């Protein structure tokens, strides 16, 4: 017997839960890709995507996941031998840096560990030492889903401006777009990459590169025909938007997801919902940690993502808890990705809870209740009052 029958809840940090309205919008016969409703609909997608990113710049859409968006952005900027500064706070900036490596860049990595955000002072020292302005680009991830950290994106821009350093500023918002506050133009970001499967509530398969005029002017001439962002951002024909056949059903789903964001009250309301639900999650985990080994990976709430929370619990309890909660309560938690090598026994001592995209109060309270049931069933020590603490955050909001 199991209590997991019924609708399951995928509470991993992406792909996130896809709303029924998005699934229903995709559940139709293939549309005409040459004229009519689909091209007309896409004309309206682009300004709505820019509104979510808070930019008046350009956007290129790729049939790709986030790794494809990484390569698209890098291919349009880097030239063989260029120096690129990579600011690592988990697994994903390092992954993006590896793309630059393969394209022939000379990457310089500053690793801030797995429990801290980017240290602006260390960044300033490195950039100040680059008196010849040899560094072509600075790359960072706003939210690293492995560690749950949220980096100070405007703070890094302030360092660049204070030093008068001309490096292009490139930010990965794959996990954070439409979840954590992001102001591309106001924060001086030159290039931003995102994907469809997290805050944008659409199945994996669409990658986005947003870029401003400064980045467009600095564009490399080495990008391949497919990755070149110029025809996608300023197409003469509809097919140029996608490098060929349009991803028809993903576009239909994305249209519905953007409508959901607008109906909620716009991106400000979406940010606020995620902020409150994240605080409820943290309140529960902090209460459990008072009487047991559970510990939030990022200690300072100001540095935590509103999209995902990474937990340390030790031993094999991370894996035991994940498997119990999924098998007995129908809630799938995230593995401890990037916190330890999967061949390392320590890997089993971590787990993550995603709270991004199509998520509301009863989903969060249900997930937390399932976790508490797992803690009890597995006799994992934990403090009392977690669900009450989470409920109080929601009630007061």
C-alpha cells in the first residue's frame, strides 16, 4: 500500500510543474508555420519576454535547453584567445565556463565555494589588476540551483563601473527568470541567458539569449549559422527566428505561460509570490534544523534563492528522505546535484526543494507536510513546529 497514488508533485528545481493551461494550449494539431495565427502570435511573444526580463534590448530564441543558450551566448561573444572571468558559486557557472573553454577562450575562474555568494571585493581586486582591459567578459549565474545561492547581480555591475572596466557582463538567469527579481537594463547586464523549463513554466526545449546594443556591437564574427543571434533578433523571414522550423507547440505553451504571468498582476506580483513561498520553506527547514542535523546550505537569507533551497542533512539521509517522500507521498525532491560527486558517499547527505514557477501556498505546505512525514517515518531527528512556522509566514503575508 502507498499513499502516493493521485496527482504527483515534481518539486525538483526544474523542470518545474507545467500548468494545465500550458499543457492544454500545446495539445492541438500542428499549426501552419508560414503564415497566419502562429507568426502573428510570436510577434506578441517577443515584447512579453522582454517585459519579464525588464529590457528594451534584443532577444533570440533557440530550440535548445539552457546549455544550448550558454553556447549561443558564448558563440556570439567570444573569440579564440579571449580572456573570460568566470565567477563560480556552485555547479553552473563552471559549466558555462567550460563552454567558453571549448570555444578557445582563456577562462580565469574565481571559485567562491558551495556556501557563499560572489565576494565583490575579490572580483574588484581581479578586475583592477587587469589594467590593459584584457578581460573581454565577466560571467556569473544569478541563482545556482546546485547550491541555492543568489548572487548580487547589480553589485558586480557597480564594480565594473567603478573601475571603468569595459568587459561585457553576462548573466545566467536560467533558474531565476520570472522567480527572483531581475532588472536587465537597470542593472547594466549586457547578455542574459534563460530557458523555458523553470520560472517560465513551459517544458524544456526553448533557450533564450537577451542582449543589448553594446553586446550586439561587440558581437564576434565566429558564431556558426545556427547560433548566430543577429538573424534571430532581427529576422527578415519568420523561419529565421528559429534557424529553421519553428518549435510550434513550445511556442503555444509559452504564450499561455506569459498570459498567466500577466493575469497574476505582472512580473512584480510573481516575484512577490515566490519571495513569500520561499520564506515559508526556509521557516520550516530552520525549525526542523533546531532539533536535528538538517541545515540550509546558504545561511544568510539575503543570499538565498527564491527558486530553490538546498539542504544538508548528512549521512545517507538525503537520499533516504527523497526516496521515502516520493514513494509514499508522491512528492519528488531534487538530488544534491553538484554538492558532492555522485561516486562520493557524501552525495547522499543532500537534497533540494524547488519552489519555482507554477507553485502556490497549498503546494508548498503539502510538500513540507510530506517531508515532515518522511522525517518521522525514518526516525530522522528534527525540531518541532516547522509546519506552523511556514503557515505563519503565509498567513502574515
